[in-house]
């Protein structure tokens, strides 16, 4: 009875023991059902996000060309923001990859530290943009939004690239 309770608790908590990682198919052959680690999935996701950022940048650039009188200041601001977004995405993936191998508290501290570093870089760049007055800060902010937009577009970009037979 105690073993049944323990097994029920494990199922509720989704805790697997090493014995639970093997299963038998209908022929009685033991098959390994552990999840397979895919080291390229994070890299592929970041690449798909970068494609989404490029698409967002092109869309915003078209709007700038049609609507805005200050083409140079807005275009430079937009692409500075896009570059900051791309750098943030790559740095975020890198820091997550490094933090996965750490203990929970160390990983949380490392993730926080790297997030603060990304924010500091963005704040410093925006301070320079604001103090120089040459580059449009709203366009730079639109470029920074590429990180958010590309995160939402990533599943769509993934489906499009997956359905393309040349990939």
C-alpha cells in the first residue's frame, strides 16, 4: 500500500525515477523514453528570431521612407535599435545556455546579472542618442521592439522555414 501511495505521489509531482525511463513496446523490447537533447534548437530559435527582427526592420524602414521627413536620423535610430535587439537576443541565449549547467540559485543570479548588463547597455546607448540629438530616439525604440515582435513571430517564421524544402 505504501508503494502505491509513493507511486501516486510521483505521478502527481511528475518525478521520474531511473527505472521509469525505460518502457517496453509490444514485442517486449525495452525502449529508452528519455527526452533527447537537441543542442541546435536554441540556436535555431535565435536564428529565426533574427530573421523576424530583419523583417520588422524592413517593415519599419518602409514606413520611415513613406512617412518621416528625417530619413537619416530615423533610419539610423531604427537600425541601432535592431542591432541592440539582435545583440540582446544572442546574449540572452548565450547566458541561458551557460546558466542551465548551474545550481538554481547560481543560475538565477547569473541570469539576473546578465539581464541587468543588457539593460545597462540599452540605457547607455539611449542616453547617447538623447544627448547627441542627431538620431531619432523613437525610431531606436521601434528597433528595440524588434526583440518583442520577433519573439511573437518566431513560431510563424519557424513554420515558414520548415515548410521550405530548400532548408
